[in-house]
C-alpha cells in the first residue's frame, strides 16, 4: 500500500484496530470465564462458607474493575498492533 501512495495511518490503522478489538474481546472472554468459575465455586462452597459465617466475604470483581480489565486488554492489544505495524522489512 505504501508503494501506491497510501499514508502510514492507512497502513497501520487496520493493525491497531484489530489489536484493539481482539484485546477487548479476549479480556471480555477472560472476565466471563472468571465469572463462570466464581459462580461454580460459590455454588460448591456455599454450605461450607455459610457454616463458617464467611459467606459475605466471597464476592466477584466490582463492575468498575471488570471494565478496567476489558479496557486494559483493549489498550494492550492496540499497543501490540501498533508495535507490529512499526516493524519494516
């Protein structure tokens, strides 16, 4: 694309957007699997934890922290897409 006159932003843009999307989706899947694991562990350990009186101590990530994890994954993905697109042959 560079040989036909495309500026660098048109060449690098798709790599950065792909990294952003894949990083965000990967982090979203990770948070979802973490929630599924939390629910399974909570269901498994509820009788024991209620007998110990520590049932309220077991909580999942707050929504704000889950959003931070997903945004962090998107940022890392876009940074990696930028780093890959910077390499020239």
